[in-house]
C-alpha cells in the first residue's frame, strides 16, 4: 500500500471545516434576535440591545481583528460587556482588540487559575495543538494575544444576571464544559443560549473528555449535569462555538440523548471497574445502546471510557503489570528481540502480514520494537506508514483527533 493512496487531508472532517469557515468572511451573520456572528476557530457573538452591545467571546487574535470590522458594519453601539465562556485561546485570544477602558470583561472565578496553568505549560500545550491542529487554525501568533487582558469581574458558581439596553442576560456556570470555568449566556426573553464549547464543535457528538492535544480531563458527570442544566432552560435556539441549532423539541431530544448516553457510559465504566474488568477490555467491549448512539467525529466512546477510568482511578492500570510502575518502556527490549529473531527483516515481514490481515495495531506494536533497534530504518518507516494508512482506513478517517494524529505520525516518518 503506497503512502499516497489514502487521502489524509482535513477536507472531509466537518469540525475542521467549521474551524476554517471564518476565513474570508466578509459580513457578520445574523442569527436572529439582534445577534450577529463572526465565524472562526471559535465563533464570537455580538448581542445588540436598545443601547450598548454585549460580546460573547473575543475569538482568536486574528478572528477578532476581522470580527471587529464585521461587527462595526451592523452596529455602531459600544460594547459594554464581554463574556468569556471558557479559558481557551479561541475565546480570549482577541480580547485586546475589543477591550476599552469603558467595557467590562466577565469570566468565572476559576478563569485566572486556568490561564496561569496554560501559561505555565504553554510550550507543552502548544506543541500538542500544533500536532493536531497545524494547518487548520493557522499560526500560533494568530491565535494568542500580544498582551494578557484579564477579566474585570469574576463571577461565582451562582452565576450572574445583568441587563444592558433593556435586554436581560444570565451567565450560568457549566463546569462540565471544556474547562471548569465554562459558562453559558442565557437570553431569557428569547430563550436563546450561547453555549461556547460546552458540546465541543459538533452538537450530538460524543464529548471529548480528555483530548489528544493534552488538557486537564473533564468530569463525565459534571458534563451530564451541565447539559441537563441547559436543557432545563428549554431553549428554542442554541448558538455553539460553531453551530446554530434551532427547535425546542429537537434541542430537548438531542440534549437528553447526550446526557443519557454519557451517564450510561459512565455507569458502565464504573460497573466494569468494580467488577475488576481491565481498562483495555472495557475500551474494546463496551458499546452504546442504539437509542443512545452519538456520533464520534470529535470525541469517542473508547477514549471517554479511558478518561472516566483516569478521573476516578488515576494513571495506574494494574492489568499492564509491574513495568507500568517504572520508566523503562517496552522499546528498551527492542534490540534484544531484533537479535533473537535474527534481525529486523523478519519483524518487518510479520508486520506486513498483519497489515494484509487488516490488523494494523498489531503491526504497529511490532514495528515500534523494530524501530528501537535502529536497523533497517527506512524499511521500518515504510512499513509503519502502511500500517498507519491501514489504520486510518479502518477507522474511517472521520474523527478529527484520530485523523490528525495519524497524519502527524505519517509526516514524522519523513518519507516521500
């Protein structure tokens, strides 16, 4: 199987295309009820009133520079308040563009702590983001601010109610969002909720409780509680970080399914843990009932099972044995195994047999050991590329994180 036979681009990844959808946007999009949208890595929403306006999320730095001009075409009213729905760069990155001495930035009280952690681990987090989102979100310099703009008001867990220009707003804490500082903005008179990335970029999808980028894990049951709190408001419209979802019955149905599905997954994982079932067996065997099936374009059932295990039990998996306790990886015995089998060639050949049998993961296990020896490096890398392409074919290439990870690993092989 040649390395160019499989399309590993992001063009068929719906979440990736949503992130890119703001490129070239020439006009703000009306979402009704005086709400205007600037699309980007994370959408920003300008909510107009009888007086000043309210901005929900500033977007990345590049998105804000474009968004400010787009919003100026539809409203000349000053922005009185800016609400940040979480502490990721696609919410705060463009604050410096919109911030004035007269307006007020509002965030949850956990926001400063989360920003501190993000800056402490900035190189680690940015490396992970570039690996997955490189080529989708643009340069790091387009994402992050040139100067930190902190919140003017930190709200507590009870949330905040305020009015601007005669229009009522409620800020509601939803700690099950992508960060624990996550909030939603509720417009009670219109029954519209601006929810940021509570659901991730795709509504009706499995949440991603712990991303491959490298994030602090989300709590499964906090996510369920946050979704049910939103559902209890009975919204007729939800504006997410990327989508406009309408219809009270539709929203009620999908939010119920999301909450029930994640709770079922949580309970099955806990049941398995109590029964002594090992983590990898649960990842392989637990399957959602058809009535609770969610799409897996962003999060995945098996990854969320692992995230729930780690939430409650930490990093140690007893089924992986004593070596799990020590910093000696399995690759350390790679040279010895290569020597025992008479060189890397038999391992490469066996790996290719696994690929032909449709078992790319078994092939990758072997090739990882063969690569540790360093012999036949080019052939190991070629066989690894073919196994990764087969893996992408088997998974369907529809999950953003999975596709981008596999693509990054193929690129790292540095083959033509």
